[in-house]
C-alpha cells in the first residue's frame, strides 16, 4: 500500500495532497497526518468519494488507511 | 509587484485565525479587572466592543479587529478587513466615525502592496463615513491588517448581546459558509466570488434598517461561528435560542465544501469549546455540523427582536432572514432542530 506523509502540513493542504495521491492510487493508500483538522478533513474527503477509512492512532500522528 | 498571492504567505486567514475560544477563556478569565464607573461594557462582557458613557446622553463604542489575508488581491483584503472591523460598531447599534489602522507587513513584499491594502481600506471606511486618522505598522513574517474603530450612539439606543427575551425572533443578515468556501477556494476547488462580495459588504444597512424598531440584543457572526456567537448572546441574555437548521441560508458550494473536507481548523476548536453548551440532534449529518461550527469572516448581524418588529425588519432589509426563536432558558443555551 502506498503511503502519503502529510505531516507538517495544515488544511487544506493534506486534502489536496490526498486528492492527487488517490488519482495515482485509485484503490486506496495510507495517509499520515499530525493534526486533528487534517485527520478529520482527509477522512471526510475520502468518505465523500466512497472510500472506507480506518484510523490508527500513533504517537503524535494518525495513519488513515483509505481503501475501497 | 504584480501577481503577489497574499494567501500564499499565511498559515491561517480571516477570522479563522482567531485563537480558540476555550484557550482565551483559560488565559484571560481570572485576570484582575479595574472597574470604571463610565464603562458600560468592559472586559468581563463577551460583547463586540467596549461601551463608555460620555455623560451627555451619548456613549463611545470602541473595537479592534485584524487578521491575515483570506484573498490574494491587496485592495480587496483591505476592504474586507475594514468592513469586518467596522461591523463590531454596527453590532452595538453605533455609528462608526474614526479609525486607526494596524498593519503587519513582511519585508519581502513590495511596499506598493501595503499601499493597495490601505487604498481598499480607505475606500470601505469612506463608504461607512469613517476617517482613518493614523495607525501603526510592524515588520512581520505574515501580513495582517485591520482597524481599531471608534463609534458613537445615544446611550438609550446602544445594543448589547444581552437582553434577548423569550418570544423574540433572531434574524441574520448575511448568508453563512464563508470559512468553508474560502478553505475550498484556497485548495483551488471552487470559485469564491459570492463569499468575497459578501465579506466586503458593510453591515451599515443591516444596522440602519432597525431604526425605530425594538432591538433587544445584537451581535455579529464571525470567527466563533454561528454556534459560538449565538451561544454568547443567548448565555449573556439568560435564554435559549432555538435555531431551525432548515431556515439557515448558506452560500452556494458551502455544503459541498464541508462534505469533501474543506473545513477550516477553527471549526474543530469552536466545537471543543461549545459541545457541552449547545444541543445539536444526533441525526444531523457530520457535514451539517461542520456548517454550524465553521468560522465566518465579516459575517452578518444577528439581531434579536420582538416578532412584529422582526417582520418589519425583514421587509426593510433584503437578504435578512429569521433563523429561530428565543425561549425561556432550557438545558442548553442553543438548540438546533
């Protein structure tokens, strides 16, 4: 599974990055974010496109596992 | 320097750049306060401006507001910052008269950009009948601009966010969704002309349309969102405001912006502070919660008035609409249905 590291970026940047990455990996990918707004917003974006999103909490970040 | 993109220089923008309300209360609530006999609204009130009794039947109203740009065009930014700062005077029922500017300006930017910000601000202040009489400028990494504005009102005509009564109707004078749309716009996802022209619109007519009508309370809707400013007014008034979600008017595209995650960060800190103070039905979809808690910039006046006065007001003020009714205080100060 491809991984996109959006740590250090604030909204709307992680959503834009996820949108671009999903074009290259339409079956899904992992997105790492380090702030709550990014976690919520990337989850909303992927969900709105019909993807499933599983959230794994790390230390100071989250991995969003986006899949069909 | 043509083609400068102001929004590319800042990390947050507009009223979304406000510090979270919960943090503010923690930092400031216990500060020692000096009282002044003449101060009618002061530090302890969550009102939009201070109100000082001039002793001759008039009051002085003073406010300050500044923020980083949410648009790329320096003149438009100047206009929006001015309209937003002056709005606090209108929200108190006052007539704005004089202002001083606050400018933070990056050394990497051509100085002509500062001039264009000021040109926009002067155009908007002239429209409001306000004279900019000076100001202060700092070198800073992120550009920021705004005004400290002074206005006046008859002492018995000044509005506050306290005083809403059961039976009042709450009317709002601009549409919602500016913060969502500007976030989507920053991402290149949507046009934002309507949001931008609404931010540039003075609340002058909205205030003047209430002339001769009974206003029990008023505020304006900005960074703390519709929920935050509704809560402040209802809480200060000791009542509950019941808002019908279906009566709310959003700018086109705002709902989609929320659905696709173009949600300003302030939405989350607003809800942190307000979640135990407002009631929102569990059945409301997540993106519609986003629409309630998202920061607005240069938003409309939220006016509480008796039903008959509200009816007359809505006829006088095109674009204004009723969002809910005031009830005796219930469990929560704001109820969304």
